């Protein structure tokens, strides 16, 4: 099978890596436009990327070092519940106690302590420490990540630098692509990694696009990079998401700098006013913005109706996007690539296998969109027009838009039916509890259970104090202190 990938960046080179390392093929070509550099965002990952890394057998230490990366145990949410309400964590790994134990004694605890009593990794992350024996994920420089994959895992790929300017089509899909260097590329399978443009699937095959604006309020972002002012303190083991007037700001600490961006709603604030809000926020945190270069990103929020159509499959932003919250961009890339490997591992896929793939990816996008929507739907903020509109938003729970995976439709039942909340392997209960939502009518736990939880929490705190900081772990890995 001859395969052609259009587009580089993280999605393109992750796709090429998956094909080179896991699939049989006759020829693999990757076409990368010289006019479309890697955006440099998409620098945070979720815990499940480890499945893809293990499947490829990537050297983790080499990857972190070559990408100037860092390590994370958690995602921290600040001021999402109320303005100036503080923070709560969504740590990786499993809970150690039944959530009912914490809720049964709720009046004795601070709201932001929920995760810290149930999962020691919340304490590890909040303390700036790192535990090499516990679940973790990564932050990395997106440009360097693409180069790392290209140089180490894609040596079988024929890399062409050119623009695609047209195509030949027939009833089976795309026959060939025309390049601006006058070459023509033929393939049995074309993979679209062209970002929001979705050149092959959206533009050439005209596959319908389903927007998620009924769930997601944001559509634009400003992104930049800031230097450390106190690296040992600011290099933490979590991604921080801070809600401000018209959206939220991400903060991603890498080894040599911090990646940051403001995700906002263009319906509520102009681009220039949003940029100024972002700058003022960074300054309030003590960051030097004098040399910052700001990149505006217009986001296409939603998914294509199908992502595998005829002989074209879209991976990454060309398939769909929700918004950057919860590292959704790279999450869908590695999860879709695992599905694509399952679809192609026997060779040319039948229509049935394509249908299975489309069903899986559509459900994944829709479920994740509802999970992201929960972060907004549970807010108590109404201090700006943006937050007031979210607070008063109706989610049309009885329409076909609602899937009842993460609890949106369950609002009309008896507060979530507890199904999503009780799934402690997923993150819903951390988000809900961080916003003071309890699914239990009368949470009950024995005094012995409460005492055991509190005793264990005290032991965790002692253990965390003895762990190395993230800075110390990465300094040893990078063998320098710069």
C-alpha cells in the first residue's frame, strides 16, 4: 500500500511514526508545506499518551531531553468555580479512597483539598515535586517534538517540501495530488494532517463539518512564550488553566521556558482587547512580556461528520478540534492513531472497518466535547458578560446533541445518576467536586474510614516532602542548570 501524508507538525510526524513503526507499506511520502510552519502550540499531553508511546517503544528520557520537555502529574484549574475561588487539581492515576468518605465530612475540609485527600499525586504536583514511580505525562516543545520523531522514527518516509495546489479525484476518492514543484503524487491512502484548513477531507472531498458551538464557548487564542524568573519554583509538575474575564489562560512549564496562551470567545471581546487582557494577566503573575511575540490562532471548533472517507483519513486538527482545555488536541491525535493502526494493520481496509473507525472517532470527539463543556456548565461565575452568558446557558439536554456520557443530560435526572461521578478512573468527579458539586444525597462513611483517610493524607504529605522537585529530576536528565 502506498501512503501519502499531507502536513507535518505533531500530527503529521506522529502519523508517520505510527506507520513506519507499526504497519507494512510499500511507500510512505510526507508532504510538508514550506509556508505552513509548525504552530508551536499543543505542548501539553494527557496521561493516555503513554499507550501510544509504549506502542511505538519511544525512549522517554531521550524524548524529554530532545524536546526540552518536562513532566506532569496533574492539571490544575484556577478560578473556574468562582472569581478568586482558588484552585483544584485533576491528577493522574487512581483514587485511594471512596469519594463519599471525603464528602461525608465535607464541612471540615477546604474545597481544593478534594483531590489531595483522594489521590497523593495532587499533593505531589501542588508541592512542585515529582514521583518517578507514579503515572505521569509530558510537556514538550511542539516544534522539537516533530523534529525528534522525524529524525528517530521516520527514516523510511520520503519527505517532500512543497505546497499541494490541486488533486485528481474519482469515485474511490483522491487519485493524485499536484504540487507546486510540478510533481504529482499518487497513493492508495491519503492522510490529511493539514490542520484547521482540512485540505483533503474538508476542501477536496467536501465532508460536512459539525460545529460544537452548542457546547463550547471559545473560538480564538493568543499564544506566546515567557522566560522563567524563578525556574526552580515555577517549573511545576502540572499544566495550569486559569479562568479570567473572557476565557482562560494555559501555563505550560518546559525545561527552558514557559508556553502560555489565552483561549477566549471572540463574541465577547475583540482580539486586541483580549491580547491586552492576556498581557496584563502575565504581568500580574510576574512574567516579563517585553520580548514576547504573540500569535493569534483562530480555532475551528467541531468535527467532520466522518473522518475516514473513501481513501482519505484526517488526523489532528483537520479531523476536528474542541479547544485546548484538557490537552484535547494531542489527545485526539494519539487516540485516533491507535484506532487507525487497528484499522490498517491487516492492509487495505474494507468499508466496514472504515465505518467502525468513523464511529469510534465520532464518539470520542463527542464525549470529549461534553467533558470539556462540564468545565463551563458547572461554574458559579457571572462577573463578566462572558461568564454570565455561560452561567445562563441552556444546553438543550433533550436534543440529539446530547449523548449522556459525561453527565450533561443527567442534570435533568437525579443529579447525574452518579454514573459518571462514580467512575473514579475518569476525571469527571475531580471537575465536579472542584466546583462543589456532590452527586450523593447523603454521603455516608464511618468515622474509622474518615480517620484512615486523614491518617493516610498526613503520611502522603510526609512522603511528598522527601521527593525530589521536578527541577531536580530534569536537571539530572539534562545534565545542566541552564
